[in-house]
């Protein structure tokens, strides 16, 4: 026979495991797996604080400096406090939207990205440049800003470089929309992946 203390301990262990599985599932649905599911950084905590105030962040700099890690940290913290959040690359989001229009993908990808309380859009500028893609990103940022929803964006490009990369009035307008919605944060330093730090 199991004693009362042993039974209480067993129930606590089961509850702890169940809660850990629920949390892991929620983080996976938010786009966090592997090291990103436990991401923590000073910059990520700063980005989270901005998001809690309703302000987005535009993290830009060379590859490997911790931009995605910081965005993942903000998304993790948001999820851990019961909020809905999502980390997705700009390319993946645009691919999902395009495939949804064709009927062989996620028809509601853009709608969900527009409504999620915290969206982290990773690697903006690495997607294939098309007028349609620039328009979709611009509309997404506009809609989220109008709804008061913060957006965290990571990129290897400054906003000026991004406007030039995207080109024309549409590129300049999209970069301006991002500038209005996000605090710009330059992220520097050596490539952490190349130097064994991440």
C-alpha cells in the first residue's frame, strides 16, 4: 500500500510533468523549439518589456549576433505569462500565405499573424523580394499597429538598407511603417555561432 505522503508526491510529480508537457506544446505552437524554447538574454528581456508596453522592436545587425535568440526570449516570456505569441521567419509566413492562396497551404496564416498578441517576424529581407511580398508585410504591420499589437522584427538590414532592397515607394513605405511601429535596436558583436557561443 502507498502511504499518503508518497501518493501526494506522486500526484505532484504527475502534475509537474503534465504542466511541462503543456508548456512545451504551447512553445512549439509559438514557433519555439530546441534552444529557442529556453532562450534568455538581456536584449530579449528588453524586447519583452517593450512589447508589454505595446511597442514593437526592430533588431538589426550582422548574422549570429543574437537577434533571433532575443526575439525567441521575448516570445517565450510572453507565452510563459499566458499570452499568445508566434515566432516565424518572414519567408515561411509569405510561403504559407502564397500556398494558402493556391489552395495547398495554410489559408489563414496571414490572418493569424495579424491577430496574434505578439508576433516575432524573423529574418526580414531574406525572403525573395516581390511587390506582393512587400505589400503583404506592409499591410501586416499596418494592421497590427492599428490594432495596438506589438511586432518584433529581426533583420540583417537596417531600415534604410531594407527600403533600398525592397525598392521604390512601396519599399520606402514599408520601411517607414516598421519605423513607426518599432523601436530600432542595432545588435552588434561577433558571430556567436562561429565563436561557439550559441
